[in-house]
């Protein structure tokens, strides 16, 4: 049931891939995602899942820490954005947000942690339809 995309209801970084990490010293860190799942609401409890390329731009970077080695084909197991002590839903990053830290854990156990001031997620236009999802998010 592929229809016109509705509004974004959920951004799910789990199982996505980070294609590239760009560090601009003193300015920003950019994480380029591939296969970032985004749920679009079609009607209550009916969603379409689309796979996007996306860019997460972190500014005001005070610390960048990578523990262990990343493998080029590794996936994101968990990714959390903090605003102070609270965790922010990824959907909120579609607009520029104040952030204190971004933490990404990969399938092989490697972790990436970035202390920052702002976070902004930009979805690219080349989305690929994956499936329908029925139920609460």
C-alpha cells in the first residue's frame, strides 16, 4: 500500500549505517547516515517506513571520542541525543536543537561520543520505500 508520504512520525537510527564522519576542528562534526528509517503517518496507527540518507550536523563541538575501531559495514545499534540530562527523540532533530551530547553505539561494540551545543538532522530527498507498519509507535 504505497501512498503519498504523510508527516514524519518517528526517526529510527537503529540499524542505519554511518557512511562518513567529517570532523571540522573547532567547528562541527557531521555524521552522514545511510538507511536511516523514517516512519511517515498515513492515518492513525498506519505508517509507511522509508529509508533515507541523512546528515546529522553537530556544532559547538567540545569533545569527540571514538572507542574501538569502526568497520565500514557496521550498523548503528543505538544512537542517543541528550539535551542536558534528558534524551531527545530523533524526530525533534529535524529542526535545530540545543544538545549536550550525541552517543552512538555500533553493532561491533564501538562507541562514538560527541559533546556539542546544537544538533540538526537533514533528510535527503532520495528516499526508498521499505514497508507499511500498522500499530502504535
